[in-house]
C-alpha cells in the first residue's frame, strides 16, 4: 500500500518518538505530575518515561519474532479481528490525542501570543499547517523534527541555566511530597500519555531493522523522559508544589522569569517559536498515524484524499469542549485511562499471544 | 449639367470640405492558420501510406524475380543444363528492363521519405535539390552552395555546402578548396566511395573528416558549423570541420567572483566549456557524452563525469531524463532544469549553477555530474544538497578556521535575510514585551509620525529595495551600481524625511538587503527573497506563531525534497556521514571520504594518512645519521 512511508533510520525514528511524547511538557503535563506526586513529580515523570520505554521494547521484541508492522503482527498472533480492534484503538487514540492537543495548543496560543484572535481561527490555522505537513511526507516531518532536536535540547538547557538565580532547592524536600508510593503510582498512572511510542512499531517495515527500532526506543524515549524529568525538576524548584500545580503553561511561565538585566528579560515570546513548532509536529504526527490506522482499517490504497476531510472533522471536534480547562481535564482523564491501554494492555496481549503460540509450536513438535 | 465655372467651383468646394478616407490597404491581422495552408501540411497520411505500399510491393516483386533467377542459374550450372543456361541471357535482359522500369519507383519510394531521413544520392543535382528543400535556399541567404571540380585527368564535379557566418573562410579556402581544385596529383582517380576515402586521406589537411550517408547527419554537421562535401557519383558525403563562428572568450567570473582561486569562467561555446573542464581535470577518466535536446531545434548538451567515480545509476538517470525531454527548443539551462528536476513546483534550486570552472571541476571530482549546454555560460551540477549552495571554492583556498567562519557568516546572513523583517513585524505587532522598554519606546517614538501600519511600511521599503536591485541590474555598465547606491541613499533619506517610513525600518531593510547579498547562489537568494515575503505576510497575520508555521513548513518541504534521487537536506536529514565539508570546513587532509550521500563508486578520496611525509624522516636527518 502506498501510504507506507519510505525508509527511515534511527534519527527519523528518534524524532518521531520524541515529538510524539515530549511536547506535552510545554503544556499541562508538569502541572499534572506535580498535582499527583507533589515534590516528587520529577520521579513520576521518570517512572512513566521508563514504563513507556519498556512498553515499546516489549512490542519491539514481539515484532522481532514476528515480521511486519504492529497490525500485521497482531493479525498473525491474535487473528484479523483483534488486529482490526487494535488498529481501531490506535486510530481513536491518535485522533483523540490530536483533537485534545489541538484545542490546548490553540487556546495557549490565544493566551500567550494572539489574545485578540478568535480561537477557531487559530484551530483552523493549526489544522491547515498540520494537514500540509502530513501531505508532504512522514520522512519530511521526521527529518525536520530531527533538525529541531538539538535546538530544543540546547534551548531547554539554556533556559535552565538562565533561571539559576531563582532555584530554591528546599522546594524538592520529601516532606513536602505525598510519598514514594504515591509518586510511583502517579507515574505509572499517567504513562498512557506516551502511547504514541507505538508509532515506531506501526511503521516498523520503514525502519532498517529491529536494532534500529530498539535504538529509536532507547534514544528517542530516553531523551524525551530525561528532558521531561529535568523540566519537572527545575519547575518544582522554581514554583514549588502549591503554585506549580496551578500553572497552565509551565514552560512559558519558566521562561517568563528569566531576568539577567534590562536587555535579557521577558524572553517568553521568543520561545513561542520553539513550542509552537514542537506542538505542530506533535499534532502532525498524531494526524499522520491516525490516518495511517484509518487507511489500514479501510484497506485503502492511499491516505491522501482523507487528509483534508479528517483534518476538517477533527478540527471541528476540537471546538466542542466548552473551554481549555475542559480540554485539559479530558486529556488528563483519557491519558490516565484510555491511552493506558496502548502502554499496558497491547504489549501484554502481544507477549501472551507470542508465548502461547511458541508453546503450541513446542507441543506440536513434541507430539511429532 | 455641363462643366461650367459654377459646377467647377462647387466640385472644388465639395472636394475640400467632404472627408474621404485614405485608400490604405487593410491592416494586418494575425489570424489562425488555415488548415492545409501550412507548408508542413503534406498529402493525406493514408494516401501517402498506400502509395508507399504500392511502391514497396513493386520493389519486392523485382527482388523476388531476381532471387528466383539466381537460384535457377545456380542449379542450371550445377546440373550443367545447357538449355536453361542458353535461355539465361534472355532472362537477364528481361530482368534488366524490369530494373530500368523499377528505378523511378525506387527513386519515388526514396523521395517519399522525409528529407532528413533520406540517404545521400550519387547524383549531385539530387543532393542539391534536397539541400535546397531542407534549407529553403531560395529565401534563406545563410546557406551557401559552392560548386567546383576536383582537379585531375578526369575532373570530378563536387559541391561544398555550409552556413555563412558559421565557418572559418580561411580554412575553407586554404584547407579544402585549394587542395581539391589546384593540387592535382595527376594519377588516375578511383571512383565511388574509394574516391571519398582517397580525398579524405590524401588531399584534405582538415583535422576532422567524417563520411556520412544520411541527410540528418549532413544537416547536423552543417548546422554545427561544419562543411559538407558532395561528389558526383559518390553515395556518401564528407563532413569537414570548419567551425569558425564568433564566440566570447574565456573571461573572469562576473557573478561568483573570488579573490583567490582560478579566475576563469565558462563562455557560450559548448566545446570551449568542455575544453576548460578538461584542462582543469586532465584525466582520461573524464567522460563527455553529448546528447541532442529539442525536437525542432536540437541543441547539444554535454554530460560530463568521472567514469570511475560517479555512480552509474546517477549517470543513467541523468541521461534518461535528458533523453525523455520532448519539446521544440530549449534556450537555457534554467529551462532544461525545469524539464528534468525532481520538484519543479518548489522554489528552491535543485541543481548547482556555476560559471566557475574550478567549482564545476571540484564537483565532478567528488562524483557529481555536470551538464554543459550549447550557448550557455554556466554549468549545472547534479545532484546537490541545500548546503552546497553555501559553499565556495574560495573556502578551500583559505585556512579551515577562515573557511568555516565564511560559511557560518553566510548561513547567519541567510537567516537574517529571511526572518529579520518578519521577526521585527511580529514583535512590533504582537510581542512588544520582548523588547527592552527603552528600545520599545525608541521604536514607538520613531514610528509616531509615520501614517502607515508597520506591514505597509515594510512592504513599501522591500518593494523599493527590490526595484533598486532590479534597476541596478538592468541599467548597463557602471551606471547600474551607481543607481543602486544613489537610489538607496536618496530614497531612504527622503522616505524618512517625508515621514513615510521610520528610521528603524530603513535600518532593518538595509541589514536584510546586505545579508541577502551574502547568499552565494543567485537562484537560492531569489528563492529566499520570495520566502521572505511569505513570512512577512504570515507574521503580519499571526506574529511569531505565523513565522513558526512558515519556518516549519519550509523545513519539512526541504526535508521531503530530493535532487536527482539524493535527499536535499542530507547529510543533516537524513543523517549521513558528514565529513568536514557541510557547515564547517575542516582541513583538506582530513577529508578522506567523498560525500557519503553521493554513493560514489570509489568513496575514498585519499588515504587515512594523506600527508605521508609526516611519517617519513626528513632527508637532512637521514644524511646526518649516515
């Protein structure tokens, strides 16, 4: 089917995983983590990153045993009905991710950059650009993402450095937290927001080999959760638990604090470019994989005609939530429930099916 | 009424007063050409086909009878059948008569073919008629036919055909006509094609003589400035190299000037350019393949590459695309590029266009393919990456830190040229908080008297700048650059004085303009200028958010592009082995490998230790020990 992308390497895969998991750090994830784990929010970020990485490695282990992309693997291990259901799950999950993030990015753009604009105009603008990017190619997006990776990392490190005068280490004190168990549980509960890591397995044949995919999992997801952990760590040191859980745009607020004199201050507007590009790539990848799953479900030869239709439909759905708070709450709820199916249930199901198949083969062999 | 005085006066007054339209011919109107009136319109294809079929049948019948007679003769002689042998002369005579009758048919069959598809005739008159028909010699004064006799005991009629203005008359007079007309060897001349060979080998001092049979080859040679020699009774013509058209010489580069490095630029002559490249790459490994491009007016296009280095698939693909062009006429490499590039809809150049011989040579040595086109003083190089456009041969003439600094300066200049005005506009409209208070107040103060919004102000200045640039290019000679400088200073001053624009805007546009000149490639600079306008509009609508949209879309477009199958943004995206020649220019002796993305046949440029002398003992020390 020609909706399959071409050949990709570690760099492209890394960018896909990173940009499907990290950009939520620019919106509500740090606040949610601090809300759930207080001063140990950074640990929760670390935990959910590790869980997501393990989940992907398990899926990749299964893909190593059974050739093909995630859905073809499911077809071989679980049968066509289950494969169809799993594809449906991912189609809905990527659509939901797109819709809820689109609304949040649009509202945040409205708040921080374009207060006089209509939010529907911003949603439409984001949708048009996402559709254009999807129309261009997955490789193009992934390569552009890879070019941006160093800028993202360096920018974050520079911001952490510029904020040095404002850190207060005691805000990380354990007695301000809710305990280690709560932090671990909070981390495990929110791991679902990284369900997008499965994208690597969805387009598995596009990668050179299984080793490349494992590198992608380790480097892409590793970089993502280490940076997220750092953001939550420094964010907690800056704002503490009480104020930190209230902020809607943690990164924006962090940059806003930068003050090194009259000429280096209030840099938040310059960093808009960074998080807008990050968000747009996240949205584009979500839209691409949603369309990929839909094309697989309908056994369509190409996804191209679907791009404008689905983009318009989803942007209309994104306008349904009453306000940004509803969108954020919906995202938190879906992230902790529906998205967790992709992180926990799918890998477990695949490993169990693989084990059962292997055992069956051994039995058949023993029976002669 | 008689012709009285009154009637005469009346007629005179009437003639004076009443307007009569002048009797001019009807003005010319270029109407659609009538069907069948065109000179190209020949007989109906079906009728032509039937006629050809009838003629072909007659010829086949004749050949069949001839075959039968030969078979019959062989069997008669073998069996010694005297009766049959006795009848054979009569049958041969009968067949001769048939042949005589068939000759006009043969002629007619041949003449039904397109003139260019016909073969050279042994009859001089027939060849002349065909040349007349091909070149419309009754109205076309360029074509010259010189009849003469080749001297000797038995003089042979001959004619030379050439295009006036395309040949060197001295070569024609002294190198062709003089030996043929005056230098009689006195020996008995051979006939037919043997005569042609003798003339070519013994009489003509011309360095290139090629016997040709088809009129297409004859026409190609004449069109290229050669002379065709037709001889009575010879079924071939001899094309003689007499090229002598005027060409511009090898001059200094006009667009890609450099302080160091070679100062030779390409000129319009294809052979001059291939020669220049060959002098820069004196190796037998350098291959020059010449293809003809254009259906109605074919032009020569040379494909040059190093046989042992260039990827054969790349060479085959370049040739496939060139051969796949079907159009009347291509005048420039820029047009040719649009016919063969991967993404004709994208504004960014996908071939490197250079007028510098050294730059083309370096790229060929790396494993790329060069396209040289007749009449174009530029050479195009394929495939290229986006980063190739920021390179200059001069980078390698300087030390690595200086070369790297120049490259980084160009890249920073490019970024400034593309995003500075839109960044200013975005901050001015939507993100004033990004500016320090003093600066914000200074800008606001300067803009206080300007009656236009910033976007109009910036577009006005950009438009003026583009006008000055274009005018400077079109005005000839030194006046062009003077207009540029004077225009910019006077316009800027006057616009500020008239409160049409603020001084900060003049600074922004001047810096942007200056930065845009740091982009080494003219076509890339053009593409980025247009991109800048798109970014301006996005920024005016959505501030830095709009600018982010634009930057991302452009980046993804560039990451999705390919130049002759090679990703445009490589070695950055997709990531390949970059070497020391992408953004930073490393030491030349550390660049062991050719660009990875080219997949050259021989990827190694030099051994790991290219400065072998560092591993050897100095000569003086050796002597000391001894």
